[in-house]
């Protein structure tokens, strides 16, 4: 076995011991006071180096993840281009609403009342000889399509409705087309 390192260590310890034994006491005092300060500087230096290395590592991982994410998004977009797109119908087209005879009768009745007057399902049921639930369903459908607007107050548990400007314009257009036919 090679024991040269042990001999080197023994010589180093002996030289340190000789330096301490033959050194003046004032030098030993200043060396003892300066060692903690020197140790503090060394610890802080290595701590700052470690922080900088960690910051560099985090920056690199963040930037690499951003690049990989953008590549992934680009690949997904190009992959989606290979497949046909689902197309929705013409979204700019105005939806057509089908009004049945009861709805038109309710609109006619509301138009005959005049502006500002309201009607409810119970009154419509008496005038049109239908059930109040059917009249209420028709009033709700016309209200959802902005032909009627709910008015303040209620009668017999049913809401009151009056004709809107859109409903009035619809009725006048419908009557004009019916007279031309």
C-alpha cells in the first residue's frame, strides 16, 4: 500500500503546529478574530454563486419549455389542418320562427287593443275559446320572439302582455302581404 499521502498529511500538520507555537501571541489573536469573518465571506460568496447558477438553470429551463410549447402548438395547428373543419351553418342568417294560427290570432287580438293596452292568458282564453295554458304558451312564445312585452301587473295569476313595436310592424307587414295575395 502506498502511504505517501499519510506522510504528507503528517508533515502539513507538523508545519502548522510549528507556525502556531512559534508565532507571536498578537498575531494569533488577530488570526483568531479574522477567521470567522473570512469564513462568513467565503460562505456568502459560495451562496451567491449557487444562487446565480440556480437562476441560470431556471431561466434556461423556462425558455426551453416556452420553445417546446410553441413547437407543440404549431405542430397541433398543422395537424388540425390535415383534417376537414366542422362548418356551422350560415350564422349571419336570421332564424325563422314558425307562428301557428293561435299565435297569429293572439297577435291580431293584441293589435286590436291599441297601444298601451295589455291582455293576459285568461282574457285570451275567453276571446279565442282555448284553454288558458295554450294561450299562456302562445304569449310566452311571442314574448320570447320580442313580439309582445310583459306589462306591469297580473290578473288571475297570469302576466299581462302588450304589443311591442316589432310586433306591430310584423302585423302590418303580414296584413299587407295578405291583402296583396
